C-alpha cells in the first residue's frame, strides 16, 4: 500500500463530490484525510485528499477525468520529499533554520543546493555537506546573473525554489519558469511596506506591530499569492534594528511553514490568492 | 491629597532626570508611577508621572519650568474623567461597547453626546439618556455638514472626539481645531488598505490576517499617528462579510483601548508617531 | 427553498462519505458548505452540512438512517435563531455585549430572559425590554436556589443557557438537565487556574499571559469540553485589578464567539472535547 | 568609555530615584536607557540602567551603597557576552537554533559546551566546534549523574545553564548551586500541564491553544519563576504529534528569547516571579 496526494481543481457542479467519492470507492482507496473548498465567485472546486492503497494510478486518473472533465486539473502524486534549492544573500537566520530542519528530516523537503550572490554563508552550508554556489551579481546585468543562477539550479531539478532572504529582484524570465514554485519571505505584513527596508518603513510609520509574509513570487514585486502571515506587537521603544532583530524569528517560522505547506501539496493558487489546506 | 498626571516633553539634556526628581522631591509628592522615554533621533524627552500630594500647582509648574526650560511642554492635570463626544454613522458595535462602558464607569471618560449623520442609532443611544444629534449630510457640502457638527459639539466642550465608525472624511478646518484629539478606528492594519472598504480590499488581496488600527486623525486620510493595532488570523474560507463580522470585535476592543489611553493621558505624539506609556 | 443544518455523528466506515453523498444527491439538495472530521481513536465520523432545498425532511432522515445505521445520531434542523437564557451575577461586560448584539441581531440567538442572583444588572437589561429575574441565593441551599432558577427558565424553553459571568457553581441536577447546552466563560486559560479568582492566581504565579476559556458546563468544575480560548500577554507591571480589567475584553469576545458557534450548530462534543467546525 | 549594566534592588523609600540620579550625575555617566519598577506589595524597588562612561567602578558602587543602604543589592557589570553551557537530551530544535545564533553572534552569549545524556546530537554540535560531553544516566542514581554533569560543566564557569529540552529532573544539590541561573523551556503554558508529555496532556484535555514557557529552575518541578510564555491556537484536527511539531517553533523562540533576556541582565527575580525589563 502506498500513500498518495490527490489534488483536484475543477468547475463546481452539483453531484461533483458524490461522483468523486464514487470513483475513489470503486478503486478501493482508503481516505486518510480530505479537504475541499468551493470558491463561490468563480464556482471552482478545490480538493486535496490523502489516500492509501494499491492503486492503478493510470486507471484512477482516467476514471477521474472521465467523471469530471478533461478540463479538470488532477494531480495524483506519491507522498514523498520534494527537492528544493535555496537562494540567499547574506542573512543566515532563515537559511540556518532550514539547514537544521533538513539535516534532521523535520520537513518534507531535501535541500539539494544553496545559491548565493555572496560568499558569506558558504562555511555554514558546507558544514551540512550541501553544495554552495557563489554567483556574484557584480558586473552582470540582472538577466545575466539570473541566467547563471538558472543554469546552476536546473540540474538539481527542484520542485520549489526557496528565497531565504534573497535580497534581489528576479528577472521575469526566471519567474516565468517557475510559476507558483518560488517561495519568498518578505519582512512585513503585506501589502504594507512593499519593497526595500520594510522595518525602517514600519519604524517611520510608527506602527504598533510588525510582520512577515511568505508568498509565491510573481512578476509584480511583493504582490504574489500570500501563503502565510503573522505579526508581533511592538512599541515606541523599538529601534529599526530592534524591529529587524525581533522580526527575524517571525520570518524564520513563516518561511519554514510555507515550505512545509508547499512540499505537502497543501497550497492551491487561484487568481492571486492561495487556498491552504492545513 | 489629590492625584495628578504630570506630562513633560522637553529637549533631552544630561542631568534632566535628576533635576526633575529634585523638583518633585522638594514639593514632597508621592510618585505613584512613572514612565519616561528619550527619542534619540531628535533628543526629546517624554515623561508621564502619576503623583499624589497636597500640591501647590502653580508653584510646582513654575519650579519645573525654571528647572527645565520655558520651551518645555509641561502639563499638570488632576486625574479625572474626560468629556468626550462620539461621532458615528450606522454601525453600532463600537458605539454600543462605549455606551455600556460609559454607563458602568468602566473608563475615564464621560460621553456627553453622540452625533450621527443617520437616525439609525438614536434609539440605542437614548436608552442610555445621552443626547443624540442627527445631522444629515444630505444636500450639504462637506464643510457645511462639518460646520454643523462643529457647532453642535462645541457646547459640550469635549477633550476628545471619538469616531466610532464615522464613515465620512472630516474637513481640514474641523481637524485643525482638534489636533491629536480626534480618535478614529480604521478597519485594517494600517498602512495597508487605506480608504474605503478595507475588508473587501483584504479579501481581494488574499491576506491571511485582518486587522484594525486606532489612530489620531490628521489631514492625510488614514495617515495619522497610530495608537493601537491588532490582528486576527483568517483563511481562504472567509468571505468579505465574514472578515467584517470578525473584524468588528477587534475594532471595538482597539477603539475602546485607544480612548482609555487618551483619557488617561498616556499618549504623546511626536512627529507622526505616538509614544504610549501603558 | 429552505436552509437546513444537517449534523451527523456515526461510526466511521469505508464508503461512508460516498453513501451520504448519494442520499443527498437523490434528494436534490444544494450543499452550501460542508465540514467533516474523523476521530481516528474511536473511528467516529462527524459532519456538519448546510443544505438548501425543498426537502422532504422525514424522507431524508429515513434514507440517511437506512444508509448509515439506526445507531447514528442525525439531526436535521432548519437554520434559525436559537432561544437562550442568560445567567449572570454582578459583572456587566459579557451581558452588555450580548444585549447589544441581541438588540441588533448580530448573532443567531434570541435572549429570552436574564436571571441573576443580584438586582444590580436589572436596569441595564430592562433598557432592552428583556425580562430580568432576580433570584437571590440568600437563605437557600444551592439546590433550592437552582431549582428556582430552573423553574424560572423552563417556560422560556431555551436551547442554550449562557453563563455570562455567573459566579456560582450549579447543582448536578441542573447540569444534568442541559448536557452540552450550558456555555460558561472562565477567566483563565484552562486547565490553569481552575476555581475562584483566577486573575489573582495568575498574578501570584507570575504568568506572562492571561486567558479566558469558553466551555460547556459539566459536573466537574471548569473541566467541561472547551469551545474557545485565547490569551493576552501581560508583564510584571500588571496588578490583579489590571489583569481583570484587560481580561474582560477577552471574556466578552470568547463567550460571544462560543454562543455563535453553539447557535449555528457548529460544535460536536466527543468525550470531553469539542469538534468545532468554523 | 565603557558600557555597563547597573542593577539595583532595594527597599523603596521616597526620594530614592532622586538619590540614585544624584549619584549617577556626580559620576558623570551617560544613561543609555533605564527601566525601574516598584513592587508595591513588598515596597521593593528594582532598576536596570545601561550607562556609558569612564567610570571609577569601585567609587560608584561605594557611593550607591552609601546613598541607598548596605542591604541593597547593587550589581555593576560591564556589558559583555555571558558564557553558557547547554544541556540537552535527544531533541535538536532548540539546540540547533542556539548553535546557529551562537555561530553568528546573534546574542549576548557564548556557548562553551553542550552536555547530553545521549550521543545523538554530537555530530551536530561538533560541526560548530563546540565541545560535546556525552554523559549517560544509565546505571547511575540521579545524584551520581548530576554530580558528573556538575563536574563537567564547572570548568567552563558558565553564568547560565540552558536546558534546551533536557528531559530529566535535576537534583536539588545541582539546582541549589545555580539559583536563577538555570533556564528551562517547558512545552506548555504553565501552570497547565506540569510534568511529562504536556502535548499529550493538552490533546487529552481538548484545549484550543498550546504553549511554551521559559522559566528558571527551582526545586519544585515546573514551578520556577516564569520568564517568557506564548501560545499558538490549535483545533480538534491536531494530533499529539501535530501539537508537538508545531509547538517546537514556539519552544525555540521562547528559550532563545529567555536566554537573551538573561544574558542582557534584564531579569530580576522577586519571590517566585520575574520582573523583565524589555
């Protein structure tokens, strides 16, 4: 018996749940757990089901497509670790957290490589016997630099690319290659404080809470679908440096959480929003 | 023996704390509690001290001015309830909360009157024997309407004006009359979702948390100094109506908290920020 | 077309979801939303479904019982307001919040009456034209007092009894009459600080957070199934009075939330736990 | 010019603040920041002041003792990193976080050594070139085991001992050696769920939030002064394993925060409570 994740996204029609249940029943699968959601505006049905069984994968997919529609998106994948590549710059807090978790198999991901535009984090990464690619952006156009990163990471065949405080904007060509597969952590509660130096922006605005947001990267800066957000309360005594120091814990937790959700196939993207089945 | 709040805002100089302590000591006051903060950027010192004693008020102020500087802002006020006027439109949740608290003396404020551009909340307010002034905005320019509100509230001599979901923008002339004395509740975590319909904006952006912000009104819409903020977590299942429903509890708590802080003289404004001594 | 809530609690068996879907399909109902949960330990299946349709109620129930088992618990109820009776003592914050919400139809409940062992809150309740029954506990045994309360509330035929800071322990006979139908708010994060004066207990223990817990009443004091909990952070500066003051906002929000969940049939009780379908 | 932390704990008397200010003024120190608190019950005054200056340390202490009382507790310490030793068992999440932070100088502490009753975490610790002492508890009484740990850590002369998920109860003799210097992380919101397996206890009780508590160790199990606490919300879907998994992030953040607070001399202990100057 194997464990699978079945993901379905299709036009909602009456009897749909019944029909899916019927197919699963005839294939004799055990439903370990199940989440579903109907987006009323566009009448789209989303479902994530963990199943267990000796499944004829091709037949099950065929029966589901016949029952639903050939236009439905149906993904049946064995439950397994996802390969990821991490991009970073000079900050270590998110990367360090991911390395520790990777080393102890705390999540459903394998870090295949780390790529950075600085050398600084190489000694840390190499402690964990993970390849570190230092690719400077100096004397390169953005496209040249991103092309080099792209060529470096492609051999690792990552399912997700994790931006662990990678402080550069990625080129459109790069983003287009990985739709809803690049996870970023932004250090504010988006949509507030888009762009550079959000803690300084937060300080200047005099907010009473700071936040962080994990989201998929799209071509619009800091505008991609939000996966997870949280905040901590602050007061007037906090300097921008204090805010940055305290915010790091939040960034760490949220990026790691988003990675987990992605690697467990718990996220659907609809328009510019996510549906997260926790 | 009487209770006083002493508020000081002055240029920071070495020995300042010592000098203030010296003056208070010679006046034989008992310090009930004390908060101070030095804003390093502009080297400004802020202090709020609750004191108890048989005080020669004029003499104490004189001694403080002599010791500090005639340019210092020093306010010595007896601890007592502040008179307020509440403005509202059609939503009852914040107003209802304030009326209950007012009726049972839960906070340091007296609601002298409620003014609204609709009749809807009159029956509620009159249950509590508080004057309700219905001033429609129909067939009036903004300035005419605000002038009428102004003329209506001035006889109540309010120390603070509380916008309990008052859904109109106030005229600059009105705002200028009450610098840092108009408290508003905005139903988002500012600076995100400024302006109309923030829950719909939040829904459309697909955020994973919604918030509310209590702030002083300035001429820039939703840009005034923030007093208090908080959030609640949400997910994809929430409709804009759900967000509005759940957000109301937050709005209620934060507006009431901001009112308490204001009426207890716990808020200093510096630039566009607040220092809140809780 | 009418709106219904269908609640099912039954032994989990393979094909169950399929079978229920089949019955609903043949009755041509529209599923507005649906929540289900399988408790793995005891293999019990819980489901809450909002449905819309011209339903032959008796036939639908019959078909469900035939399909599931005569041992299943199946409740099909029209979506409508629930009648409640509120018990209180001297504190007004929860009661005031409920009265305001009741007056404006903010929730799915009708407050039919308020019963208290003190006269204090009568003027407030009567503002809202709700009957107030003052039933002193003086010179009565607990059973006598509770019998009198029981006799008073029974004519109102309440579906839920809400203890809005009712500061007395109820007799076993009373509790037995209303299994999982008496909702209490306890002013601590249970199971910490059971019993009297939890804010004082919290202060003495030096905790850095205080909380509140809404739960169903069972015969074990403060040990009933928990519906909702939350906390706020505090520090050493807070006195027991401060903790009580700040905690009131939490109590208010949580009791009201629990009431909403109960009156929308979102709570299942299994053993001493709740399953809450939000 | 050097940076110092001045800590004062003394009987509160009128004029006290004035007197301390006077001494600091004559020593020409610059006050970088200052926190004070008067515990009203016992009339004890606590103060933490960061100062900067060319200070005659002995003379300053002398003057403070003369001005206050020889019974006052006065500590003047240069601001510097504190040496710590970490004890752990088999869980890596807190330890990993501390090792990363130590490696990058994220906090005011130096990890001098790690001691564990298992070998499991040795490879991780040695990546960071920190001594790892494996001291099994097998075939030893608790006192024998703790004596061996004690003998091992004493040469490192730690100012604080950090229990990073050290899953054994320490002997009274050991605890007595380090009053308010052993920091533990307990995986519940104390005082709920004292002792073993708090996540299972939480699951069994059906709570809607789980927490963690950083506290100083005293002889009463899980009863020592609380430094920091926080919670996350959970629901009926979470298994004990889920609770443990999600709780780990909280444990990590809180232990690290408590360590920071301790190493920056921000914690005073009074009775069984802490005063934390953040």
